[in-house]
C-alpha cells in the first residue's frame, strides 16, 4: 500500500491567531496552542533573522 501523506493534497486549513509580538491578527497553517507563542509572518522573519 502506498503512503499518501495523510491526505493533505489540497489547500492547507488556516487557523486565525493573534501574534504574540505585535498583537496583530494573522492566520497560521496549524492549530494554535495556548502554551506556544504565535508570530505573524513579519515578526517570525524578524525573530529568525535576529538569531543569526
């Protein structure tokens, strides 16, 4: 039997969230969890670039 990748062939389900950094509403391709910070695209790339 061939592995089908869990059936995620179509568009990803997006979930509304609020950025932990700038408090702007954004959408993420995973279900947000209360114990993990969520970052919008802008804040995420800023944090990623600062880490270098």
